[in-house]
């Protein structure tokens, strides 16, 4: 059990802010149908984390591990990578086919048709993404429907095998969380632009290789359009490639192909470089730059996910239950303390309680266990705690499964009790109301008595000798 808890704490500590936020949001959706049994997870989070937001996150993480949500999140991440890779491979194949279609067996290429076939779909999808970006930044949840990145994430969430029980809640929580922070355009854009960049880079490589090692004649044909239209088209589309140093066909080259004259080698090189420059300037570069921009905006947005929304009603309900684990404030007046912490009788615990248990608390390592002086009490079982939260939780679970009639806690009298000791004793009294404390040595027992009085444990018996403890046990657990 200790190993499992340490593993859980390590996985939580290494989890990203996004993973923690997604698990918290998923648990909130799961608990819409009713609160989960989380007593053990709540106490572990309370003991392990220093602040309420971290306690809320760790409680959700522990529950997520128990319900398989954390494992489903890891599966979804792997499935998303696989889906994105397959989409990139598919578009890369499409890019290769587009390049080979332009550089087919014929040595005559319609330049305008080649431009449309190489960049048409990309420019259309880019325009749709830009529209989606505007809608997404305004909070419209439909903005990602046209994005390859959105498709990759949605498909991965629904792909078998090993799809977990709470996969739908995980996807819904993730989508709502990212949408609330207005990060959908950037996450979907990061995936989409990266996939398109790979495809267009391969297309560009095919073009360069084809033009480098084979001779092609580029031209344009039309029935209703004028030569002036093509001159303006080449001038407009060639403006950005020209800034990057690419050659652009001039008016004479356009008129030459319009008149179906054979262009010279220099003009043909200008046409080839124009087409290559257009694919680079309007295809590869925008996708690479937008992918980098999306990555930067996505990373900057992740910082907002680290903050827990403490105003959320579900979070507030968890916080109230965490607050209930806090020890009550110290009361100065002794009579008020006795009223606030009345002594409880074994009869109040119920008829199922039976037997006595011995609990050692943070004793020196050399202490023999169980002590010989307490061997004749007929203990149902005994346990020696070193003080770790995992051991305390294991003890509480065992007491819940088989509640004893009474318990004796053996403490190291020279030790220094602290706030954690008080919290543990209060939790122990909830499981075993009939409780007593035995100091291992007479020296220091008075300090423990004073501390117990200050913490509201006046009614809790404190023995200084083993014989006193044996008599106390005998009265409550007669043989």
C-alpha cells in the first residue's frame, strides 16, 4: 500500500498543469450524478498538500487513479499522437501525389492549374481556420469543427481499443476547459498547421527535384480570360516570392505563353521559380509560422490552467469538506473545552465493537514491539506507526473494517507532539471513541498532559505506567 501511495504522489507531482486541470474537471462531471466515496482520498490530499487548491487537485488525482481517469488520459494522449501522425502521413501522401500530378509524364504544365492544385485546398482550409479563430476568440464553441487538430483530438478520444469507462466525460471536460480558456484555436491550430507544414514541405521537395532534373515547359491556357488577367495574377502572386528572392515571370514571359510562343530557357526558369516560390511563400512558411505562433499562445495559456477556480460550486463543496478536517480552534476556558469535546463511551460506538488494540506512535526504532509490559492484555491486534501519512491511512481503513471496543496509544514521552499529532488523535477518536494514551516514560508525561489539555483532550486518559494501562484495558475488555 505504501508503494502505491508513493507512486500516486510521484505521478501527481510530475503531472502537468493541463493534466491536473483536466482530471479535476472530469471528476466534477462524474460527480454531477452524485458525490463519490472519497474519505481516504480526501484525508490523503489534506495530509500531503499544503494549500487548498493543491489539495483539491490531489484529491481529484487520487480519485482519478482509482476510477481509471488518469490511465484514460494517458491512453488518449498516446492515441492523439498516433492520430496526428496518421493524418500527417495521409496529407504528406496527398502532397506527394499533388506534386507528381503536376510533374506528370507530360513535359507541358499549365502554370495556373498547377498553382491551384498545389495550394488550393491548403488556402481554403487556412481561410476556414482564420474564420474559426475569430469565432473561437469570441467564445463560439463551433470554431474548431473545421480543424484537423480538432478532428485528431476528437477521433483519439473515441478510438478503441482500451477505451475507458469515463472517456466521454474526459473528452467533454477537456473540450469545455480549453474552450473556457479560449485555447481551442491555438491547440487545434498547432496540430493542423504542423500537419500541413509537413505535407507542403514534401510537395515543395518534389517540385524542386522535378524541376532540377527534368525540363518542363510552363504555360497557361484560357478560353474567356484575357492576357491582362494572367499578368495581374502573376504579378500579385509573385509579389511575396519576389521579396524572398525568387524570380517572377515578367509581362513579356506572360505574353509569350499567351501567344503560344516557345519561351526561352530564362523565361522557363522564371516560371519554375515562381511556382516554387508560391508554394514556399503561401504554403510552407505560413503554416510553419502559424504553428510556432499557436505553440507560443498555447504554452502561455497553459499558465492559466494551473489556477483552480475556487468559485466553482463543485470546488467549493470539496473545500468545505477539506475545511472540516481542520482541527477546531483552541478554546482557553477549560469548561468550554470540555463541552466542545465531550467524552464518549464505548456504548456510543455501537454493539459491533469488540476487543482492544495497541497502537505505537512514533516510538524510537530500538523499541521492542509489542512491549513486554503490555503483552498480557489480549490485544486483538497491534501496530507500530512511524508517523507517515500512508501508515495512518492504512490504520484508519483497518479500524473502519473492524472497529475495536477500545484502543491504547503508546507514545514516546520525550518526543514533541505537534499539530499533526493532534489532528491524527482527533481522527483516531472518530474511529475508536474509547481511547487512552500511555507515555513510554514518566519523564515528559507532564508536558504531554499540558499539551493534551491545550488541544482539547482533557477527557482523554493519559497513563504514565503500563500497569495503569493494563487495568484500564481490563475494565473495558473483560476476558
